[in-house]
C-alpha cells in the first residue's frame, strides 16, 4: 500500500503487479511535465514526459496521465519489476522554460519479489 | 551519445575549506546548466541557473557568494562551495540543456560531506 513517511511517500508492490504513482503539481501555468526515476546515490533518469495539450501518453511499460482540472499527474508502471525500485519524481516547468523544473516530493517505490 | 558528466562523485572536506564540483556536457553544447541540491529523503531543490558567458541566476534563499557558479564554456559549468560548513553537506546535482529541443540531462551527482 501507499503511506506517507517523514518526507517521502512510499509505495510497496509485488513483482508483476501494476504500480500507480501520483503527483499533485503546483502551478496551473505549467505546460510540460516529466517523470524521473532516481536510484540511490545517482542523478535523476528521464522516464516519460507529457505536454499540457495531452492527457495521456504511453511509453514502454509506462503511462503518464495528466488531469489539468485538478492539477494531478500519475505514472503507471505495468508489470513492475525489482529493477523498478527507486524514488520517482514528477517535475513541472513552472519557470516557463522546458528546462527550469520544479520537482515534486517524490515517491519511494519498493518492489517485492 | 549526449551525456552529462559530473565530478567528483563524492568529496569529504574539512569545515572552512572550499570545494569545486564540475559539470560537463559530452557530445553536445550546453547553453544552460542548472544546479540542484538534495537532502536525504527529500526532493531536488533548484539552486541556480547557469548561462554560458553570463552571471548565474540564483533562486531565492541561495547565497551567491557562498555557491559560486562559473559557466565559462559551452561544455563546462562549475559550482564552488566556499567556506563549507557541515550544514552544506548534501547531494549536489547538475543538469544541462542543449541548443535545440533536446531532453534535459542530469549528471550523476556529487555527495558532499563536510566534517
């Protein structure tokens, strides 16, 4: 299940299950959103992005959903694998540029074998 | 392919000393680089935007005299933590954007520990 820790929400799933990670973004003017995966001691790794003129985008095993009405973003990971265990961050371009990003709090995903 | 190389990956220093972290874009020219700081179990916080050939733009609350940024070429930006103190201990990450519409790339981070 999902729980909120001291700073970092956590999500624990079984291998093979689908995972859904949620994010509430802050700026209604943001028009570009990205999901990143960060493994311990490493920099963020791009997973998938979406522009505000879309509400869904699919990649390999991942889907991003955007609900602008409630300023909500979600990342769905199909058939979650142990290698998916990491912290996942959503980011928005609240600075107006595609590159100046504001990151969300992050969610620690743990995949149990 | 295009990669952002960050060095060193880990540094331990004594309180009061200065530490320089390098961020290089490999196989692309980065007109803009960003520096982030990340405390344990927290998110990335943008510290400053580094533009080649001009002064960096610092986020509110970040001391520009303490965190010196130099972006002297299209492939290198450096962050110098001056007179480091234990509270500066953190994970520092850079990212770089090219001249086109490429994805933002991140370095592998530098873990700074100030004793």
